[in-house]
């Protein structure tokens, strides 16, 4: 980190881009988080930060009253801009310094990116600034409380249900939590390889490059498919995520979803 709050990393190396070879489970997880978010975004003023190449933006644009989005990486944004053209406004910015006016949004979304932020607290303060009273912050994040969890390169800090709830409460948000992709429902091969993965994580042998990760995915998931540039309704089967208990670590799902509501000013427990 070059300076407090700055983001020096090149995220092309760790981002699943449109056109990349990925597992079918990754596409299911991608679709699930946007299908879940869609109900909150219907008829609302919405912004997605750290949007990557924007695979969910076309789906959201059909539901939201207005939609803006952005990412830190100009190279990643260029891929999204080539696909969407003038359909969605894509801007380059740091999620900790959003280019949005005070109280201008109903929904802010950040999916699979909070662990890259140098200051999650600064991001939450920005969310309070741009959200209207009662507005929501929607978060999807990898579940760090799984016993075979592995961290991504460039990540700063991961948050489980407990840590995320505490951080949100300190910044004036009330939160509801949900779990997606139950571990009990993954393939037999994945279940069989979980102890191997845990050993690889503990030994520091997990692959870091996208090429090495792709080889591992083929071993675990079999045939890979192309990441779509844009998801559509009904692309994969969907059931609403399971509601999780607050204040307790979840060890049953790969993905944690959080809908955090901006409380009135003066209610934060800092």
C-alpha cells in the first residue's frame, strides 16, 4: 500500500473477466447475487461500485429507475464499455471516493470486492453520504469462515457475518444476512478435495496466477465455460438465499450476502 487509503494493485490479474474460462458454479454464483439484488433495485436509483466488466449491469438496468457503475481499473472498465456502449454509464473511481452527490442513491452495491478495500470504514462512510435515509448497501463476499477458505492476492481483509455486522453497526447500518451456494450441495469431487485444499492453503501452495487457477478449476469442476459479458433473467436456476442468524459465523455457505439499511443520522454506534 503506497499511502493510507490508496489502491495500487492491478486487478486484471485477479478478476474474472468477460470471456474468461470459468466453472459453471461461478456463473451460477454470479447470476444468483444479481437476481437477489434485483428485487431491491426495482424502480430505484442504483450504483454498483467495483463492477468489474459489468456482467450484471444489463440485468439491473432493466429493473432500476437509474443505474450508474464504476471500477478502479481503467483496463477492466474498457471491456465493459466496449460491451455496453451508452447503455450504462461507467466511470473510473475509487469506491472510497465515489463521484456521486450526497443523498442521491437508493442502492449501492459492491460484490466480491470489499476485501480489496484499504479502508472498509471509509467506504461505509461514503455509502452513508451518497445513500438516502433508508437506502441500502448490498454486499456479496466470499465466506472466510469456511475451514478451507483461501485468500485472494491483493486482498486486505475478509469479513464474515460477525465482523461485517459489527463494522456496519459502527457506521450506522442495520444488516440482514443471507447465505448462497450451500457447501452441502456441491459435487462429491469438491467435498472429497476440501481437505486437500485446506492443506494447500495452510502450506501456502494455492495457485496465485489465473492460468494456474484455471488448471485447478478443471481438476475440481471438470469442463469450463466462458464467462458471459452480460447475464440475463433465467440464465441459471435460482432460489432465494437462506437467511442467516446475526452475530454467528456461517460455515454452511460459500457466499455471504448482506443487505444493510442506512439508519437515520445520529444512530451510529461509533
